[in-house]
């Protein structure tokens, strides 16, 4: 029964549209057990056998969630986006149970503000965040991009020619460009942490950390 998952390393994912489905399947790949809940029979049938449990239920109803043992879980994701009322009612129930770490999807600033006012600890904006990420990739030589709070980012790129063949400690990368080389991957090899003695090569892939503008400016150097 789905209730038994609450004692395992498990997560409830409510709303199995594109975002919820992708997230649930990725959790399964990483060894996390998933109880998936959606109101649409065709969605539930499509994911049957791909998640630990997948159930058709109305997540806005307290009785339905209690029958599935949802209050016993410590992590839940609300992936409902297009139905604002369902998103708010479902999230409110989860918060009312207490003890559940809740992530909730927002599809607009207004939606996000309501979730914030409800007290959701983690409000995510998948479309907005992905749009920002792709914009950074399109703009320049960034191969991958992850932004954190306060404009801090980690950028995957290639080393500028002027810093090839010199130990990092002997360069002015940090003082001049205000970024830190965190890791490197030589062509055809695995990632490793960068140290002061690391010498970058032209065919390396590197990860640098710093403020967004600084990391992007460094990645555009040749």
C-alpha cells in the first residue's frame, strides 16, 4: 500500500504533468521511492509501472490524501500549475498536516506570491528558471549554467588561452576576474577538483564559480 512508503526514502509528487512526471521519474532513477498522485486516469495509466505507486485521486480533498497516508510523509512536491485553485488547496492541506517539507510549482509571479503567503518553504518556477538558464547558454560560450541565490553561479566552460599551461596559483584568475576554478575535466577523462597546482589545458572543460556577470565574462574570454 502507498502508506508504507512513508517509512522509506520516499517523496509524494502531486500533479504528474510535464514537470511532475519528469521530476518523479528522475527521483526514481536516483533510488528514491515515489508516490505519484494525479486526477487524470490517462496520466496514471501511462505511469503505472514506472513509479513505486501511482494513484488517481483528488488532491484537494483531505480524506483522499489521508487514505493514501500522505500526512505521514516528510517530503512532498506539488507539480500542479495550470489549475491555480487545485494548487493552492492541495498545498494548503500539505502545510496543515505539519512536518512535511513542501516544494510547490508556480507558473506566474502572482501564483508564487500566493504560495509564499501560504508559507511554502520552496516555491519553484520551472519555466522561468529554465528560460533564464537557456538564455545564458545561448548568449555565449557557457556550456552549462546553475544560478544560486544573490546572483552567484557555477558555469561550465573552457579555459581562456592565456591561462593554459600555468598553475592556477600563479595566475590572476581570482584577483582579476573574481571567479574560482572549482573543477576540471581533461578531454576523455573524468572530473577532478582543481587545486592551486592544477595546470589547465586547452581541451579541458572547467567549472568556475562567482557572481553571474563575472563568471559569464570569464567564459567569453578566448
